[in-house]
């Protein structure tokens, strides 16, 4: 079925339009229903609200009971110790990966406040075969010491990964992927499949109040596979170092100064950190020989330096928040191309482009050894409402991103800086997880995306 333009510079298929309309309808229904309920209860006393809640619970019937059973926190005993846990089913549509289904769960020990340790589980799979799974174990303070640690394991299979080449002026020539154009090569010209499992453990030592030193190590692997043939794939034609994938291990050292009021949705404070990561990678290569193509593994070492500074300024009793983040990263040594499409720091993200930088460009749209980007957001907490005894904050945001990459230090200049802008609607559920629906616009296209947690 032939695609048609619904918005400038972005193409939606008819099935996408149906799903997008359904998502908007559900959001509007939730918003107006909750707003109506909130307005009716503003002037009631607490006892009346409790009576109303009990009546609503009785009217909910089997569906209401089942929903509460899934959303509410539950108490349990594991290994003889008290715990609380919650499970949230996940279902959403993404224009890039299709229908996504999964679950988000959190288990916390109740022996200390707010918790002694916490386990976060996330499992998401899409109809096109993409997967994004994550397990995080956090132990913020061991006994009465100043030490803690975090274990993080992730497995991602992206069947819509994109490679546009290295450098700040890499091209996204859409006529090469448009079957109606004479220049057409293949619809998957810039696409490839990428599997990236990783595991890392980090120790934490409090140096001073609000100042922490993190240290640890990790293992990772990258397995890129062409979607198109070698003659019609840009990754195969450009032949960057690491195009066949590889594995690696890294050490991590990070110093952070954190005065944020909250790590999920900060209303004031700042987070400034500097990280240093020595990486030791084994990268697959192809070497022409007299007997044909010989595959071998090449061991390389490269170093990643990352500086990040995020500030949060409240206005109007914390309802209006101005947030800004600046990130600079440098990579020294012979790094594979897939490592240049990542940014380190508090957590590894894809960049530049995607949902954490230059929102409105495709993920990994610009990548090279030196990166600089900024994110600026105006966040407005419109209202708080209750659904089945759960608290939700409805938040509107507007954002403006900038960024640029360079190959060498001698090339650093501030011309040709890329910029994007957009808006979003967020739901903060019990201050445990944020559902983020953003729409970013760049000179190339408009991209809507749904994510968990904020961009910073």
C-alpha cells in the first residue's frame, strides 16, 4: 500500500494513522476523565473522598479488582525478609518498531527506608522482532558504611538500527530509499539489525555530602547484521571499522556531585559528573588474501571521557521547572563505529539523535569521536489526579536540543550546529516511573516516540 504524507517531512502508513489516533483517543479520554473527577472532588472532605473511593471500588467489579491487583504494591516475604513489589503491564505502539508489549516490575526490601535494596525488571518485545530487556539491582548503602553498588544487565535487539556514516555532515538522502525516485537503491539502504547484550557492576563510595565516586567494570557485545544485500547497504559500502561487530570489556571511573531533589523527576538541584572509561575490545575484521577473504579478530584499546552537567530551576511553587543539560564526550584511540554511537555517563545512551539527544533526528544520526550536545526543557506539572488509588502527575513539556560532532580536536568549531525542537506529554506514576510521549522536529523529519523515564 502506498504511503502518504500526513505531516510535513514525515511519512505515515494508513495503519500508523489508525494506531496514532487510537493512542491520542486513549490519552484524551484519560485526561478528561481524570480532570472531571478531580474537579468534582476538590471541595470534599477526606472522609467523603474515602467513601467515594469505596463505592468506586465496588462498582469496578472484576475488571477493577484485576486492575488494582496489577497496579497496587503487594507485600511478600522473600528469604524470610519483608518486601514490596509491583507489576505494570506495558503496551504501546511505536512508529519504528510496531506494537510493543511487555512488563515493568520493581521489588524493594522494606528493612530500611526508603529501601535496603531494589530490583527493577523491564521486558519489552515488539511485533517486528525488536527486544529491549533490562535488569537492575541497586544496593545504595551496605550496612552503615559509605559504600553501595549497582548491577545492570541489558539485552537489546534493534531491527531498525541506522547507519548514516561518521561525521557532522553525514547525509540522509531520502531519495535513495524512495521506490518512486530514479535514485532509489533500497528501502533498507541505511538500516541494519543490531544485537547488543551487556552487563556491568559499579561500586559507589560517598566522598563528601552529595559527592560520590563510582568504580566498576562491564562486558558488552555488538552483532550487526545487514538487512539489505551488500550492494544495497550503506553499512557494507562505507565499511567503517567494526562493521562485523565484536566484543569488549571496560573499566569505569566516575565522580558525581548530585544535589537533585529526586533522581526520577528532579524539581531543583543539579547533577554534575565526569567519567573515564578505558575500553578493551576485540573487533572482527575481513582481510583480502590470495585465497579470498580471511576473517580475524583485532584487539584494540580506546578511552572515553565524558562530562555532563544538568541543572533544574523551579518556578511557581515547583510546578514550572526549567531544566538544562550540557554533555561533552571525547574518545581517544581506535574505537569501532558502534562505540562512537554511544554516550557514557550516569547511563549509556545512543547519540547523537534519538530520544536522549537531538530529538527529531534518527537514533545515532551523527556520530564521531568528539560530541557536544545540549538539552533544554520547560516542564509544567499541570495537575495531579488519582486512578484506582494511584497518583499520577500530568506534565507538559517543550524542548530545544542542539548538538555537533567532530573527528579531531583541531577541527572543533561551532558552525553547522544541528538543532531540534518539540513538545511532549508525560505521566508520572507514583513517582516510580515516567511515561514519556514526545514529538521532536528536525530539518529532516518529525519523530514521535514513547519512552520510560526522562531524557535527563
